[in-house]
C-alpha cells in the first residue's frame, strides 16, 4: 500500500510536513501544524492523528502525546496509536510503568490486538522496571497471538528475562528460538555476564561462532564483560586475537571492552598496551583505564592519567569521575577529592547518585565525616549504595554508635540493606562489644536471605568472637562455604583476644593447609597471640617467617607486637636494641610500649631513657608524661618530675578523661571521669564507698611507691 493509498489528497502535505518535523524534532513547527490540523478538522483521520502522536512521542514531549492520545476515542484507535505511546513510555527512564498500564488498558479494548511492535515495547518496559510478573503476562499474550516466532519480539523477551535475573528462563527461550540475530546472541551472552556466569557466556559465544558466519562487536563486548578474574585472562587474549583477525579492534567499543577486561583480570600491562594502541579514544576508553589503575591500587597513576585526559580536551563521563574519586579515596587525597567534587558540579553530575556515593565514601575515608554527611543529606531519597557508604564512613571513623543510629534510620525509610551494609553494621557491633545488637543483625541476615559467605560470614564470626561468644563465632566460621584470608584473620584474632592463643596458632596451621596465603593482618594476630602467652621464640619465628616465606615486609604494627612480646617477657634491653635497629618509621609507638613495660618491671633507668625519647619526639599523649613523671618520682628525681610537668603544660597536653560503658536490659550506661550526669550517680558512689571499705577491711593496700604524689593524693581521697 502506497503513501497515496493511505492518505487522502487533502491530508498528504500536512502528513509529509509532520514526518519531516519528527525527523528534525522541530517542536514549534510541529505545534503549528497541530493547530492547522485542528482548524481543518483533519484530526478525525486516524492516520493524521497517529502521525501527530508519533511526532510528539519521538520528540520527547510525552505529556502532549498522552493528551492527544486520550482525546482519541478508544474505538477509533488502531494498533499504531497504542504502539506509538507504549514504545515512547517504555524508552523513557522515568515512565516505563505507564507503558505497562497502557498495555493493560489496550488489552481491555476489544477491537485492538497487539502486534510484534507492541510486545517489544512492553518487554522493554518490564526490563527497565525489573517487573518479571508484567513480562510473563506479556509473554503469555505473545504466545497467544503467535508473535514469539518474530526474532525482534524474541530478542526483547530474552532481554527482559536476562535483566530481571531469570537467566535459566532466558536460556530455555533462547534454545527454542527458531531464528536468532546478532542481538539475540549478544543478549544471551550479556545475561550470563551480568549473573557472573562466565563459563556459560563463553559457551554461548562458542556456539555463536559455530552457527554464525562472522562475529560482531556486540557479542564480542558482551563476552569480554564476563571475563572479570585472572583465571579467564587466556580466554580474553583469544577473544582479543579474534577481534584483530576480524577487524573489530578498530571499533571503539571493542577496544574499550578489552581495556576493561585486562584491568579487571589484573593484567594492567596488557590493559595499558591496549589503551595506547587504541587510536580513537572516547571518554569510555579513558574511564576504563583510569578505573583499572584505581582498582589495581595504582591510584597515583589514575590521577595522572585523568590529568592527561583533561589536557587532551576529552570530557569525562560520570563513570570517569567515579573512578577518579575512588583513586582520591585510596590516596586519602581530600584536596584533589574536593576539586573533583567541584568539577562534577560544573559538568552537571554533582547530584548523580553514583558520583555522590563515591564522594561520600571519599570524604569518609579521608576522615572528613562532616563533608560526607553534607553530601549524603543532599539526596532526598538515598539508595542502598549511598546508605552503605555513609554507614561505612561512620564505622571507619570510629563513630560506631552513629553508624547504628544511621542503620536504624535506614530501616525506618524501608530501604533494604545489602551484604556490605550488614557487614559494616556488624563491625560497629563488634567494636562496641554490643552482642545483643549483633544477634539482632544476625536475625535480619537470616530474614533477608543473605548467605554465610564473604563478607557477611567474616563479619558475623568476628562479631561473635570479639564479643566473647567464641562458640557462636566458631560455628559461623566453619559453616561458611568458602573462607578468604579476612575470615581466617577474624577468627584467629577472636581466639587470641579471648585467651585461646594456642587455638589461634593451631588455626593458622589449618589455614596454611587449606592453601590460604596469610597477609600482614594475619601476622599481627599471631604475634599478638604470642605476646599474650609469653612465647618469645615462637614470636621471633613468625616475625622472620613473614619476609622469608611470604615476602611480607614487617610494618610498625609487627614491630610493636615484637616489642610487646620482649617487654612482657622482661627482656627490656633486647627490646631497646630491637627498637633502635628498626627499619620502619615508628615515630612514638615503640618507645611508648617500652616505657610502660619499664614501669611494670620497675626498670626505672631504662624507663627514663624511653620516656626522654618520647619527650624529644614531642609526644602528644598525656600517658607518656604521667608515666615518665611516675618513674622520676620513684627515682627521687624531683627536679625532673617538675620539668616533665612543665613540659606537659607548655605543650598543652591534657589528660583524656577515662570512659567506660555497660549494657543492662537494652540500655547502655556510659561513665566518664568527673561526670555526674548519670541519674543514679549517688547510689553508685554509695556502693563504691561500701566496696572500698570492704577492700580496706580485707587488708588491701594500694601500691603507691611508684606513683606521683598527685596521683597518690587523688587515690587516697577516694578511699
């Protein structure tokens, strides 16, 4: 049927003009034609009405399109009328639910039967909404109307099942498709890639190569997106060779996928070579390489590459900005992070959720929690990623109560947490030794259906262990289907801290038997266990094992543990020699440990030496001054006592008030030295006086010979 057959002569010119306006998206001219159509009464022709409807829909003016559509009597609308609006709404980011509602309304109109174009639009809307129920209903209609054989409909339906996570249903449909095109193959491969089923994605790619004459860039990029770990790097290289052989390497999307694949597989040198040989780089190419550097720990190179990108005049996308902000986060480069924050607003991405989540995370990791909170409060309806970023930020900055309060607000907002949220909240419970809250989190983990895998399993076993519930911690640990080094570290630490040092060391041996390579944290836990048990020789063995067997360079934490091991065993001179031979910048840490040990072992001469080292280094800790003053008091060096006190005063060092808390009947009672705010303070003081009297009656006498006079006086006043 020709154009002349469809449109009467009086309507042909206006229809031609409308089609031209649709191609050029000239809204003002189109509205003028609309006015002319109304004046001449041409709108009564369904063909003219559909052309005008299509113009508004494709120009993005969905409200005008909907009003026009509503003005047409349902009995006069044909399938083209419905398709124009359904497809327009299905492609709009904020309106796919309207497409589903329109389809249901269409099904209630007796004289209109959906066709392949209708169903493709509905499947697209269901994909965008992740509404598998609506998609299955439309699937039933497609079967009933015999549209499933259409490759266009089949590919759209396949995409719906893949995007909603039903890849098994998608594969059944894929295997039954009578005809497949490049979109069908690429969609099935992408579906497997999105579900982390790399093996299945590679299998389908192999089938495609057997059945199709040539490969296409869509299938190639889809299979590359599935290769995200080092075990698949050889397959990735084969796909790379295939791209070169078939001339696809010159396509920007293929080069971008290769850069991303090599970076995710940990082959950064290959990623760099592919990036450098890529002739036509776009923002995605730069983003892939910048993100690759950031994820591989080369954050400094990521920032330098971004500077090069900026100098070359390529505008970054929001994904580029996320990669750069993450690099700033890893480097704790808050100044550069703030610059990126300003730049993101300049580019219009300042309130984009992905960017804002990265910025909140960056500020939190850099210790600027106030800025992180400001960023979080900018969003009216934060998603689970943003909630997780701010909760994790509070945990990382030591505000564990604030983290738990935020989680409570998140629950009130009815936002469902993810595994990372729960892991952060469990770490907050661990740090507060809040066993009851930790058990509540455990119940929620079961309720939400999270599995005992990394990171939840590790955080849960660590929480029980740190709260002293070792039996529960061990139960969770051994129920985990797979355990990474973090899981083993958490359990070793829990056993060590709860007086089961031998079991901690035995667990380390089991860890090695399972083929898990220890890290720096593992050896900190082992040395801590040796310290608590007084195993000096065993401690030396582990300290040497770090570098000799696992090529792990000792850090200040490992040196601190060794000094503690030697000091607890009374080998103070050996500890002093060890400190002076240390190859790491330990600042004040090691001398502070030795000073405390010297006081406990009453080696005042060596204690004075360690204390003076701390004074030379300008220690800001009040405890160092108090201990040194105590040692000089014991030695009878009163001039040095006054000198240390004057130094403490001149440097503005103040003693931090002690703080403790206890949880009783779901209430946390906090006590701070000198604070009289507790409602039962009088009863507490009365009970303390009674206990003090009982202690004196039992013959208890305080050890006051090595304490400064002021401390003695304060203690005497109490009793």
